[in-house]
């Protein structure tokens, strides 16, 4: 299965694998196949808290080390028909919902997950109902970052879902500096969306991200050559990143700082000073 192959290659590269709750592989199966490696679980909050609690318990029991809550996808636009037949992990909720025979799990869960926005109270509920650290994914502004900090999240992923959700949102590399300025001293700030090669990783780290994640590139590798394909994609990005460090003259990760890149905010700063 794609999730297990991807999780295995991420483990071989020493990275963090984030398992989607919409995956068609059971979270327990991914956990079993990659025992001992670092894995986080991505959740959407359901309107039904009993279902949320059941899922949280399974995630904790399976050994995932953090819960990533996706906040930038409150409206369903994936499931236009009855085609999503099998959401492996979530299928276990079938006995809790009263699901008509003609309705796929995709339709059912999209109604219950995407039907309502997650509120600050929901987020606080999650933080208080799991022993795992909670990471908020889909943050693009300092206001958003401050809210999830108030809710008790331990980290944020600056993300626009790889640009797949809403046209005209800022690129994450542009949103990163204001999020870092707002919460960088208290939360772990991470970034995804648009990481394609070494220079992207370098810029994100320089502007304050502690971790970067990839989505699409991993899937392209998976499509080409399964576990080995994802492994090669990760290796390529890592090798390229190391070359960028060398060429730019930064020998260690800690030597990469805000001053290692020129960002347009510098120019705005200069303009402000001179007016
Ligand atoms: C096919 C596909 C499925 C995705 N499914 C989810 C998901 O279920 N939950 C989620 O939080 N993000 C999902 N994402 C978004 C990724 O988690 C991530 O934010 C994004 O892919 C990063 O940008 P990149 O593709 O440019 O690397 C998905 C992305 C792709 C390409």
C-alpha cells in the first residue's frame, strides 16, 4: 500500500511521516509496518466527539507521537460523487454512524468532517483530550498562529495544502516570517507546500522553519517506483539541500539564519525606516 511504502522510505531517511486520516490504509497497519520510526497522525475533527475520542485512543495506542489537526479545509470539495469507497482508518466508524447502504464512507465522512468549521473550543477540546502534542496545520497568518497557541497547540505547520485548496492565498514562504515573528519563540514552526528542492528547504529554514514537509513530490516518487521512488525523492532533496549549504557557505544547520537570505520584508523594513 502507498502509505506503508511512503512511511517506510521516510523512516529510512530519518524523517517524520504524517499519516492522513483519509488514507485507505489502517493507521494500525502503518504503525505496525514501521515500528520505532517517528510518525504523526493527521486528523480532521468530526462533529461527533465520541468518534474523535475513539480515533484519538487508537492513534495513541498505535504509538503515533503527535496529532496534526488540519484547519484549512473546513469545506468539502473532494467528494463530488460516490466514488470514495474506502477510507481505511475511518471505516471503523461505520458501525457508529447509521450509514445507508448506497452511501460510501467518503460521502458520510465528508458530511461529518467537512460540514462544520473547527472552532477554538474544538481545538481546546482536542488538546485536553489527548496526551500527545497537537500541531495545527494550515496556518498562514500571525492571527491564526496566536489563536492556536492560545488553544494549547505545541506547533504549527505553515501550509496552504500545496496550493490545492484556494487560489490566491499567499505562498507559504511569504507567510512564514510573520508566523515566526508571532510564535517562533514559543511554538515549533514548520512549513509545507511548494518544497521541491534544496533551495526551497534552505530558504524555509533561513526564514525560521524548524522542519519542512513534502506532499506531492513524495507521491510522484511513489507513482514511479513505490517505496524506492519516495526514498529517491527524499534523497535528491536532501543531497541538493546539502549542496546549497556548501555553495552558499553555511557548514551547519545552526549557521543558517535569517540573514542567510534576502527577503522582501527587508525592503519593506527599509522603506518604513526611510518614511
Ligand atoms: C493527493 C493529496 C492528498 C492530500 N491529502 C491531505 C489530507 O488528507 N490531509 C491534509 O491535511 N493534507 C492533505 N494534503 C496536503 C498535504 O498534506 C500537504 O499540505 C501538501 O501536499 C504540501 O504541499 P506540496 O504538495 O507542494 O509538497 C494532500 C495533498 C495531496 C497532493
